[in-house]
């Protein structure tokens, strides 16, 4: 069993919960249920309430009443779009082939320098690497998600997007190591493996999958994993160092997802007559 640490901040765990289960609830999730479900991963009630308030201020959660009149929260439309965009990253398979590059070239007036900071931060969060001031690069398959994100943030007017290929002068293998901190990304994969590979081994030795334990281990694994496909842009294997840990960490997460996600739903919806069907992978 994994002990919750600073890695699993209450606000992050709430987002992970909604991504895995909460968005499939027919109606708002009652506050009392959020407190119960976060207590299962050692988050106290006051931390749940304060984290929910911050997510509400950010426009990700919306207060609403359940059919029975209880206070609860549901995802905003923006939050649902963000989770839908993220599904391809979090649950998707690794890219099968090199599809070229996506370039984001931007220019922001000095009078709007704060937007420049937001733009850089969002591009980095999408997995882009910086090639030069105002020129960022990512695998071409990230085009749709990048476009949606920039449009949602009203930043598209500052950016031109291009598809292309790298023609020199440095070999692409060497250039990639300059555009991304591959050692740092590999370290994050290794940290995920250190925490969760042994959890998978323990489950593989068990014939049963109790819902409460499945929910606990799955929510913590998802909370650890869901940022990794954004830090790691999913570069072609031929551009990565030998023994790259990304494929191993993705395999561990996929195996935990397949073993635990639906079993954990039994704990989430215990006492609820309606069992919503999810449409994730």
C-alpha cells in the first residue's frame, strides 16, 4: 500500500477522482461523498473542502444540488473539455511512428508580457520543448490538443502553428536532447516505476480485487501518472536514449488501469443504485 505524500496533494487527488470516476456520476457528487472518497486516500475533510473551494474559484468545479437536495459539485464545461483532451494522453497508447514536428511560433507585445508567461507555461505543460525564443516544438500529433488549448485560453492570435521536419544542421538525436531535459523526464518515469511497479506485482499475485483497495491503489497510480504524458511528449524511440523507462512505466499504468479501475468503481458507487457507464479506454 502506498502512503500519501506531498506528491498526492488533495486538490490533485480531487482532479484525479473526477477524471476517473466523478465525471460519470449522473449529477453532482455530494460533498459528503467527496469527503468519504478522499478519506480513503488519507485526505481529511477540511483539506477536501478547502481544495474544492480553490477548484471552484478556478472555474473547474460548479456547486449544484443533487436530486435529493444535498450540496455537491460537478465539473464545469471547461473542465470536461480539459479531461476529454487529456484522455488521449493519459490513457492512449504510445505513438506507433514518427509523424513529424509541430512548431509554435509566437510573439507577444511587451505591454502584454503576462500572456507571454502564460503561453510559455501552457506550451511547456503540453509537452513542447523550446528551440529558440518564441519558437517551440512538439511531435505533430499534438496539434489538435494544442489548438484546443490555445483557443480556450484566447491565446491563438499570438501564435502561428506549422508542421515540418528537422533538416539540420545538428543531428535530430542531438537536437532533441537540447530541446527537452530527457534526464529529468526519465527520472519521473523511474520515480513512477519505483512507487507503482511493486503495487502491480502485489496485485498480480492476488486472485481477488476488493473494491476499496482497488480504488485506493488506482487513484494514487492515476494521480502519479496523469502528469507524466505531458512532461514526456512521446518522442519516437529512435530519438531516445537506450533503455528509456517511458515504455515500462506506461505498461505498468495500463496494467493497473485494466486491473483496478472498474473494480474501484464498486467502492465509489457503493450505495448508489445507478452505476454509470464510462467511455474511457
